[in-house]
C-alpha cells in the first residue's frame, strides 16, 4: 500500500475503533487538536505507565513530580522561550499558505533519503542473498552523492538559522527550487520568526490580570523544583526528575494527524550531573532510551539517530531518535545535553541559589543536565501506525489486524462463550471476573466466533479465550493468539499465570 494510503488508513482506523477523534467534531473540529476515545485513552495510559515504570520505578536515583501547567511568567524569560522559541515562517504569495521554512528544506532532504531507500531496494533485488546493505550504503556513488548533498543542505540551514540569517534560509529555498505544494509556485515572501507560545491571563479584571503562558514544555516545571526535590528527597548527584504532562505550542504548520499538535503530552526526564561528565551521560541515555523503544519489538530498522545541525539555545549536544512513520523517518524523542543553562538562568532571574553541595568534593556547583524528552502522542502514533496491518490469509480472505505490543494493548483478553446457552456465558463471565483483577478484559457473545475474532484483531486485542462445550467437561478453554492466529487448549486454572506473563511490564522491560 502506498505510504499516503497507509496513513489515511491509520487515521480512519483510529476513529472507527474509538482511538482518536477530531476535537469538538460536531462543530467541525479544531485544527491540530484531537481527543482520545475509549481505546485511545487506554493505549495512551499504558504507554505513559510503561515509560514511568522504566524511568522512575526501575531507577533508584530518578523520582517523579507533577508541576502545574501555569508557571510564573518570568520562568519563560529565564528559559529563553520568550526571546528564542520561534519558528522561521515563509508564506507562498500565490496560495497564501504559510510554511515552516526549515520543514520545507527538511522535506527536500527527506526526498533525497527516499531516493537512497529506492537505490537500496533496487540493489537488494538485484543481488539477492549476496546483498550487503552496509557496504552498499558506504560505497555506492549515487547514494554517497545524495547523502553528501543532504548533509550540505542541512549544515547550511543549521548555520543560517543559528546566525539568524533568515535571508540565507530564503536563498536556500530558492536555490533548491522548492515549490509550494498547493500552488506549485516559487513566489515566496521573506522568512520571519514567529513565537510559538500561547498567551493567557490570570486574574479577575482586565486591569489586574497577569499575562501568563501555557507551558510549551514540561521541563521548566522540573528545573524550578530542582532544589525542592533535591533537598526533600535527599538526592545525590547523579539523579533525575521525571514528569509527564501537557504542553502547548501554537504550531503554524500543524499537520500529520497527532504527529504535530497544538496541545500534546510530553514524557520528560532531566538528569542532573557533575559538570564535565555530560558526554558520558549523553551516550548512556542515548543507548538506554533506544533500548526502551526496542523493547517494544517494533524492529530495529524502524529507528535511527539524527544529530541536530542547529543546536537549541541551551544545548551543547543534541540528537533525535527518529522513527519510521508512514510519512518517513521523523523525530520521536529528543536527547539533549542542556549544560547548566537552565539552572544558571533561573538562578539569575529568581536570585535564588540553585546549586548542589557535593560533600565528597566539598564544593558547590550548578549541575549540568541531560534531558530525555519523548512526545506521548507521537509515541502513540508510532505504536499505532506500525501495528496496523492488512493480511491476506491462506484461504485468500483479508484481515485487518492491529498488532499492538501486548503490554500496551487497551484490552489484553476478550472472552467469548461459543454460544449464548448451555451455561457457557456463565463460565465465560466467571473467567472475566477472575482475570479483570490483573488486566483489561472484554466480554463478547454477539455474532459468530470468527467475526468476534476479527473484531478483536482490528481492536488490537492480543488474546481471545473461547469457552465451548468441552470447557464444561474438562475445565479447559481455547486460547487464541492474535498475531499467529494459533489456538491452544489451556486449563482455566492456568489462564491467569499464562496471560500475566505475556502482558506484564516486567516481561517486556526485561528485554532492555
Ligand atoms: N524539553 C525539550 C523539548 O521540549 P522538543 O524537541 O521541542 O524538546 C520533545 O520536544 C518531544 O516532544 C519531541 O521529540 C516530540 O516527540 C514531542 N513534541 C514536540 N512538539 C510536538 C507537537 N507539536 N505535537 C506533538 N508532539 C510534539
């Protein structure tokens, strides 16, 4: 299926099966804002819990907080967001459509990546079993040319943006002959900066109200609480503070479904370290976070690291973990070496000491920070889009199956009585009542069993249990596996143990 069609299928499947709805849809929706439905919220909660367990529960030196969305407005002056949280925008004069200049250029480079992938696919077909992808990528002249061109373009863009040379960003767009996807013309305005924070007001009357911002990242709630947590938790460096929560950005080019939203959720962790050790912790967290993603079994080929060409105002090193979304490789998570920028700046603006006293070395210092930041909604999209598959079965029929990692699936097990009589519904209900203490269960007695299996396949339920007439005789049921469609006979008394092992976070996280 073409990538565009696959993505459309993802969006319609998410709606049809109660995962994601356009926000306030009865009023025709609100651009780049979405609501999570009954299954979506369960998947989202499970992703959040999987992250929290791996980051907080499994690390003795990481604790969690939940800071407010509203923060003192000086926070955003100190963090640099008031002055520097901008996107470079460009308008097409014919279509009157506004674009992010850096995204137009990155999309151009993305097309070079697609050309490389096509060369690889062609060569793989030509050489068959003999094909060595690594060698091909490092020696094929055409591939090397595309790679070099892409790097040159990104390096120039990074330099121009870093130097605030917006005229050169426009010149680059013109040199690359980038056209407006809508009008097809190259009639561009100059590039301008646009601040992404949403403003709001706190107070009863217009005169006394204070101007606030909706937080554009959760990280600052951690920095302003550094001393509170360090002292009350008696935390010793190195240690981390984690938090999940909403963030808001007035994204101008909001598109691609829940990939880029105006209201979204982040899962962030700030790891406080001794200055000078940032390189080693940067490598550590790159590896640890990639392994967390890999533990979900979505395939190593779907991830890659991308080093930032343009470093944010606070960073001395930064990279993204990119995921292969239906529209290509894009950022899923950021790993940033933030130096002491945030704590030092909050010290300056608040006139409060934000330092750590190192007893062993008998000295105080402002800690350096290593940040890991992953979008919960983006993680949802990665998991969901990767899971949705159309399969042709042996008998030639088609099935739509959502192969969600079992640990994240909204419903772990669906229990069916084969027929609605002979005491089978009662046995099925008693199995539901037992299993629901430990996992999310559904009960379904409507339609033929084959149709019920298909319904659960499309919903992403990894296991189905069917209670039949044999159950009444020998206390066993059929356990059906979603991905292989294999069925096995299992004693009712063993169900809980067998299933708990399959869906427990421990089983999945132990792969890290
Ligand atoms: N505290 C650092 C920070 O916020 P970021 O790269 O701007 O860094 C981190 O954002 C992550 O948040 C991204 O990797 C992405 O997963 C998610 N994210 C950022 N903007 C988003 C948006 N508009 N919609 C959905 N997710 C977004």
